[in-house]
């Protein structure tokens, strides 16, 4: 919050947008979804005015994830659907993988654990292929399985996860219905 105050006084919009985005993530982690949304939306407005397409996709992805966690699935789906072409076109592996995780969470909460498992597998394979370790993989898997609950057996999840490993994340993102 001190950085936000200082950057506002310095009129440094680009850095302010980044700090607001990070602070939004902290507020999200603390469960302060309303405050997180305010911060992310302000970051999004500033980033749009700056014309930084990559950062706009990053902030948009973060907002879509927040809306997913907050149970605002229609809003999250609409935002994520609009981001798919940009995320795919940018070709940033780390952004694509983070966005994939957001979409996976959204799919599970919308009752499509099969597509979520395929996306999980594709993201996992992408990380291995590009040698980008995911330090949160086990945590993300545990969260996904908890959300899936008994709507899909563990064996079925693993089968669809293996199927996803043969797919490209970008292609799966283009085909999912949000």
C-alpha cells in the first residue's frame, strides 16, 4: 500500500498498475475478494490505457481467477473467453500455463471435470516439454481433485489427464466452452 501511495504521487502509471495487480493477488490470498477486485480492476484500467497487451492479459487472467474463486462463474467465463485469443497469440508459456489453470478451475466449478482434467494434463506436459517447473503442481492437483469430488472417479481423472498430455494447451483452450 505504501508503494501504491508513492507511485500515485510520482504519476508512474505503468508501475502503479503492476503494484495494484500484485496487491490484488495478496488481497485475494487473504480472502478479501472485494478489495482484490477493486485493485485488479484499477490495474486493468491503467494497463488498458498504457496499451501493454501482455500485461493486460496477465491482469485479466488474474481477475478471471478471482471471479472464479468468488463464484461469479458467468463473469469469469466471459472474461476468460475474451482472453483466449490474446493469450494464445502472445505465445508466452508462463502466461498460457497460468491462464490454463484459471480455465481449469472455471471448468471444474461449471461441472466439466473431463475438460479440466485434459487441460491439467496438457499444461503439465507443456511445462515438462519446455522445462518450466511448476512448484504448485501438487497443490493445484489436490485443489482440482477436491473440487471434482465424486463427480469423476480418480481413475477417470487420470485417464483424461493422460489424454490431455497428448494435446496442446493452446488447442484445448480454443475448444473449451466457457
